[in-house]
C-alpha cells in the first residue's frame, strides 16, 4: 500500500457559522485558538489553513503555541477580505481607499505566512464581482482584479499566492469564477508566484469536471493546492466529502495521483449543524478508503479503456475498486 | 387606468444582513423600529410583514406607534423559527422539546397578529428539511411537518396561516419545497385556515413557472399572499424585482389580475450592498410601470393567441405592452 | 441473502437514437423485434416496457413470439404520443382533433396491454406543456391534462395507467412535472386506476430527493412502477445507473425495500454511443451489488441515526455497506 | 438614430428538427435551397451561416443562385462534424481515421467559404467531449482538440476559423465549453486566424454573463462573430430572442456597441413548433426595438453609475431606455 497523504483543513471547518437566517449563529463563537484545538482533536490532520486576522486579542505567538500543542502546521493564511469593509469588493472595490485597505490586510497576511512558515497566501476574493446586469463595466472590473493581484504578488516574490476561484457567493457573479478564467488571469498577471487552489466543490457546481480542471491546472503548473467537500451541484453546500459524488471525487484523486501531485488533501467543509470534529473524522475515514481504492484501481486497464474512450469498460474497473474500498475497514 | 394596488414589504427588506462570509454584517444592525421608519420613508408602502420577536426591548405598543407614525399597517407576522435554537428544524426538529418551543413562539406570533390586526401568520420553516442523502426518514419528516402545522393552525381557527415554500436554503432540501407539495400538505392538514404565500423568486428558482404556480394556488383557493424579487434561477438571490425576469414577472401579475386576485404587491428583497429605501423605491417604480403595462396589454388578443397556443403571437402582444410601459414615465 | 428482484428495461434502451444534431442517428434503426432480441441477450432481464406502435409491419403475434423467444414478458406499453403529430401536445394539444387522435392511439395501447398481459399503460406526455412565458393559459392547460387522463383511464377500468412525470424535455416546461404535482392531478382525476411511474433521474434533476418522492408516492398508494438511470442533475441524461449518484440510488432502493415495495427494477437509459446490451449488463451488475449492499446495511442502526437526524452517523453506516458491496464480486 | 446593423441567421433556423422523442421530425425535411428561400422571405436578413454538406444533390452553384435570388450572402459555413460518423467525436474521436475524415470535411468546408466569399469557417464540435466520470484522459482529450484545430487552421492561413463553444449537448461535457477555456485553447493553438463565435444562450446557460464574455473576447481580439437566442439558463433551449432575458440581451448589445464591434446580429434559434419565418421576423422586430433602446440609453450616466458600481442607478437608467423601446412601434 502506498503511503497515506498528509491531511489538512481550513480552520473555518472548526468554527461556528452564521447565515442570513440564523443570524445568532448555528453555535456559539469559536476563537482561533479553540478552533486549532479542535483541529488537533481530529487526530489525522497535519496542517491547517488559517483565517487572518485571528480572533481579537490573539497574537501570533499564541497561534504558534496552539499549533504546536495540536501537532499542526500552517499550510496557508487566508486574509478575510470578505468582511463588511470589503463587502463591495476587495481588489475590485470602486473605492480606491478600500482597495488599499484590502491590500494592506493581504500584505499583513503575507507577513504571517512568513512567520508561520506556511506555504502560501490563499486569496479568496468572494466579494469581488457583481450582482445585477449592467452593474459594472466588465473590462474595468477584470482589470482591477488582475492588476491588484499583480501588485500584491509582485510585492512578495518570496511567497506564493493561491487564488481560490468560485462561480458565485457571496457575490451573484464572482470575478475569479473558473479554472480557465483563473489561468487566463494569472497569465495576464505575468508573475510566477501566483497559482490556484482548486476546491472540488467549486469546480463541481460551476459545471466543470473537477478532474479535468485539476489536469488543466497541473498542465499549466498552477495547482498550488486543493481542498474537498461535496454539494448537490447547484450551490457551494460545503457538505462532508464522500456523501454525494463518490465517483467524481475518486476521479479527482486519481488525476492527482496520475500526475504525481503530492500536496495535502485538505477539507473545506461547513458542518453547520454537525459536530465539526466528527465531520472531519468521517471525512478522513472516507479519504483513507478512497486512498485504498486508488491502490486497488487497475490503472493500466483503465488507461487502455480511456484510450478507446470506452465508458463502460472504464466504469467497470472503477466500480470494482471504489465499491470494494471499505471492505477491509469493517 | 385601473387603481394602483397596495404595496408592501417584508420588514427584513430594511434590515442589515450577515452571511457566512461577512460575519460582521453588511451594515450595522437595524432595530425593528428603525426598519419601520425606513419602510415609511419609501413613500409608497402601505403594509409590512414583521419578523417576530422584535428587537430586544421593543414592545408591541412601540411597534404600533412606529407603524402609525410611518403610515403603515401590519399584513403579516413572521416568527423567526430559523434562528440557532431551531437550526435543526422547527416543526421537524428531532427533539420534541425544541418542536414545542417552536410552536410556543408561533403561538406568540399568532397573538401579535391579533393585536396588530394583521392578515396572517407567515410560516417560513427554512430549517425544516435535511442536508444529506440518508439524513432522515422522509415519511417521518413529512409527518412532523404536516402534523405540526395542523396543531398550530388548529389552535387559532380565527387566524390564517400562510406557508411560504422554498426549494432550499438554509436547508439543502426544505420540507415545504414547491407549490404542489404545499397544496398536498395543506390537504392533509385538513383545515381551512392554512394557505400559501407565493414568493416569485422561490417559484422561479425551483423550476416552476411562477404564473402557473399562482394559477394552481388560486384554483385551490390557497393564494393567501405573494411577494416578489428576482434571481438568476439558481438560487434565492432576492435581487430587486424587475432587474432580470421582466417577462415572467409580467406574466405573474397578469395571472393575478386575470383571476381578480387583489392582494398586496409585496417586496421580499435582500439589498445586501444597496440602500434599502432606494431599492424599494426602484422596485415600486418598476411595479407601477408593470401595472401600466397590464392596463395596456391587449388581453382579448392574448387570450385568442393562447387558445391556439401561439407563442409568437402572444409574445408580440406582450412585447408591445411591456416594452412601452416606461415611455410615459420619463 | 434476500432474493434478487426482477429486472426490466424500457425497450428503447435497445433502440438507436437521433437528436437535433446527429439527425442521421447514432446507429442504424433497430426494429421492435431486433430490440426484443437484444433485450433477451442481456441475460438478466425478465420484462420490458414496449413503445407502441411497433415498427411498421410488425404484428402483435410476432411481438409475442419474440418476447417468448427472448424469455421476456411485457410489463408496460408506452404509446408514442410524442411524435410529430403530437408535437404540440397530446392531451393538451390546442386542436381537439389531435387530442382525439392521441386518445385513439392510447386506447389502442390499452388493447395491447390486455393482449400481452402487461401490468399498465405507461403515459409519458412529453409534448404536453409549453415553452415560452405567456405561451398558454395555465389553468386551461392543466384542465386539459387532467380531463384527458380521466377520460382515458375511465374508459379502461380493468387496466392501470402509470404517468411518468418529468420536469422538461422535449417541452421546455412539462405539464406533469413532479411527484407532488402528479399526485395532485391524480386526486383531481378521481379514479383508482391511475398512478405514477417514478423515474429516478427525473426526480433527481427536478430537484427532488428521489427517495423522498418514492416515499410520498408509496404513502399515497400511487407508486405503480419505477425505473433508474443517472444524470448530472441538470438534464435527463439517461446515463447508465451507478455511474454518478451512488449514494442517492442506494437511498432510493433502501426506501423501496423499507416499504416492502416489490416491483421490477427497471432501466430507462439512452446509451447513445455505447453498446446497449453491454450498458444493460453493467447496470444490472451494479444493481446486484446494490442489492447486496442493502442486505449488508445495518438498518436498525440507520433508523436510530435517522431518528436523531444524525447525518454523520447515518453516512458512516451507509458507507460501510455501499463501499464494500463489490468486494465479493471480483 | 444610428444605422441598423446587418441581420443574419444560421440556416438551420429555417430547417425542420428531430429530437430523441419526435424521431419522425417536427416537420417534413427542408432542403438547403428551401431553407435559403425561407430566409429570404424574412425580409430583413442579409446573411446566413450554412451547414455543409448541403442537401444531397445540391451543388454550390445552385446555392449561389439561391442566395442571390433571396438577397442573401454567406457569412459562414458550418461543417456538420456532429453527425453519426462523428458521434464519438470529430477532433477528439479515439479513432485516427475518423479524425482524419472530420478534418477532410472541414477542409472541404474551407473551400466552400472561399467559393462563397464567406467570412469564416464556423467550428462547432458538439460531439467532442465526454459523458461519464472516468470516460477519458482529460489531458489527451484537450490535446486532441487543440492540435486538431491547429492543423485545420494552419492549413488555411487565408481563412478565419470561429469556434463556437458550449457547455454541453449533445455531449454531456463538451471540450470547448466556455469563453475563457476557448481563449486558453486558442492561445495554445498559436495562430492568428482562430477566434470565437459567441452564442448568447451558450454563455447564459453556462453561468457566464454574456456581456462579460463578449468583453473578454473583444479584449483578446477574438470575437469573430456572435449569435443570439434565449433559454431558461438550464439548457440550450434556442428560444426566440427577447422572450426571457430582456435586460441581459440589452447589456450584451450595449457591450458590443461600447466596443464599436460592428459585426452581424445573427439568430441561432430552433423554432421546433413555430413557423420559422415568423419566428425570425418577431426576433428582428425585437432586435430593432433593442437597437432603438441603445440609441436612447444614457450612456454617460450609465458609465458614471458603473464607475461607482451603483446597481440601482444603473438599473434605473436601463429601465428607462429598455422599457420604452417599443413605444414608437405601435
């Protein structure tokens, strides 16, 4: 059996959530340090991606200690450029002062990446985009998005910046909305320290084949990271991985292995009504089963079937591996 | 020209919002009384639908005074059975104690309807449903939903209860999810004081034709109320009405007029990043234009075209009315 | 191990197809008799649902002989009320003469059901509905749909009629579009020989939970039949079952077993570019694995988890059964 | 008032259609010459895009004569690389012999472009892609798509090739599926005679903002052509333009004008059950109204509103122009 990958999670997996209905939150607030402790409880996580700023009053040394105590390392830092101040956009805000403030916060996050020895600054510009027809000048909006990323990444040539694209939410239409568009934008940026964090669910509900998007990003040398979850293809539900799209998540990981992509298998889930530690444990139990299935997959036979584009033969091979993967587990 | 309808709005139109990203809110909190004052500023609103409970510390007499000062009446009361306590369901919560608490809150809301002389208790059970395959026993869930509504409405035979169905959000799958399912459930309830509040956007993104759903509800005597907004058919965006689906909102109101349905034209919008008073004003300006278009629509010719199911002839008639409706306005 | 169910298929599974692009067909035409022979080749099929009329020149005795030779029985007859003559509707056609012709063809199909000893007339009114906003008078359209079904079923009290609902295609909006709407319509029809054939994929892409729809139909005594396939939730792709939605098809069959529903497990697939016999064989191999998984499912533990609406516990139980089901097969 | 644009249509607008249900066709077959005559009847069309090969037995001289008689010119030629022979792919077919045959047909089409003096070869590779998870090796599939286009376009440096992307249908997942992916692919091709034909409906149901896609293509110098229609965002319905998405089609044409894009306004509609000449006339009547609305649009005020990303102000300006555009028409 091949070695297990390292597992990770966005630290928000262990937070509590609000939405526009449960405005008092699905659970009491969770601090950065508490979330780190919970991540540590999972038992199989090696790394976390941390939102920044941390909870009020929490300093970076405390975070370091908490990570160490939990047996975790930081893989990325995600600046919260989607809070109130940036609700009309971070890079694409019509107000230059707000754009500057957003950049300022991202520069700070870059510093935290250095201090924690993380791999990348994760950029998730969820408020960048528009909501209505005729809302914006599309050329101008895209220019702001690209120029801002160039300014940011250009200021930190020693670091890597991973853009996480998503079709929509909270904006009705997001600027960085797909794998192909992200690659285009990164080419326009023209720097070699900007890449993509591919979220399985974002690709899925954006109408992409996540495996195809992974391949495309790898072929452009841009797959800096990835995370997984699940949804019903109509929204970024951030459900527990392995609860809906078993075959497609298997194809996704097969594609990563085929390309010898050896990054962390990360979780980006929002267990609104579930225990977050248990949700992570169930996820990793599933991912381990999937890892076994990858070991059992008859790759040579699959490649032969794919060379003929023989969907039935490929499915037979896949079902043999996937639908037996839990057998040794019980 | 026919008389204008009365206009109304959900009071939440004038609130501020949070979502799972902008957890600090898109704007500072707005109290019940402030929201009423804003609704009054719009200038064309006659009624509002109020969330209950009101902001902490606000009593019913203050609300009455605020409504009077703003020139408004209450049309409905919407108990907030979707906050944290009920996040795993109100009617369908697995815990009987929570179900009882939810009913308790709805009984209180019924009292407020009486005190304010409103038309109905609006029931929006957004947390009733499920998220994952195998999450629930579907028969049991539906039984809880129906039995709970029967218990509630049966306790208040002097009042009317309007269920607002929606396909999903915050639950991945909601219990009362469509017009037809709601009618079925109301038949099972077997009481004559339960009906439906039809949200244009919910019908639209649920794959219904809102006009068809309105007709179906009217034919069952169940259209207690309606509200309007807009979206991109993939989510309940609650955009400003008239910004995307002009023809379908026109067909919706045509259907209401054809059936002599004379209720209030209500707004259910979430102007996350816009001024809420201005958003309401733009909406009503549009609805007035639509009302003019209804006056100008050649109904006899349209009926003749529809009797032949002649889509092209019908569209020609509709475009003549709809695309001229703003001409007199400038 | 429990006994295997009987397997079946729509005979069109073994036809060739055209669409609006490959107007010369994905393969040469296949006659009714050839399709029966192919169905027989699969080896595990007991019954088929036959389109009617048969290929020109093929008489009912030939069909009987072919079925006998292939070891098959007829479970249903599907009149082709969606060909050119009925392209503007069968029950809901604006022309009374065409409606009468459609009924005539369905009466003939009823006769064939008797002659072949089939279980039901399958009614799939794919051309009944509308395409554009303002296209039809929705009340009138629905009345035509309901009255026509009543006239048809009322004329054959000795037979059963199974309506197969679907959200859309070929009509942009179909009249019988969902489980709940179908139940409503059947209640309006008021006869006890009209029910529903539930297509897993139609429910899925209509935004229903197929398991929930099955439960609802069973609770109304209306689940006359069902068939399975798969899709990407955006269209009725009629892909091979088990290739995408493994968990949801498992929940669907679990729901049937829980209710002791013992009908035929039918295929409704369109293998446009695949060998139809091989596609059926792969499907049944998967369905047998799913049947094993049902045997292994810890139903008591699942019910306990569902009674608490504990999604994580339920998923753990489900994954144990589902992801081990192929293990004994290799 | 500005000059009207030239109007055009895909010749298939005037054909008859089959689909997988109405296999005998929605109307009797229409020959190339008959379709040209119908296009001429519309009265406002200047150009057509012709499928190739023409109807059996129809030579290019007859086509020239028919075009001249109808007062039409050819704008593009669309090789039918989606018929049976190519149903498993044209550029991406697993069989090299079929790929060669597809290229052969496209080379012929290039010749026809020269003979008819058309603007481009339109490449619509609808059968290129996949249907199932694990169906293909995604890298290999994309390589075949890109290499094949390079070989084709490289052989005809005097001509232009316009790729029409689309998310899906007939393939469940198409290779050239979005504006951004098409630009990426064209960059990989590395030739300056390959561009894009942007179909409004394809962008819309692919989750793009058609106006944004138009801007992106223009900014890359790749918008070779465009055509319009409408749909319900879930499928390529090819409905009559102006029947559903009035605001978004207006934004689309506003974007073209703003960029001084002066190509033909083409129709790509499938009036399955309507008179095709009447459908085209209704479309052009609408497009002329939209052209008037563009003249009336307060562009300076709109730009100012967009510079502030003020959605409400923008909508007010847009509604004033759009909802008055038919006033002068009655």
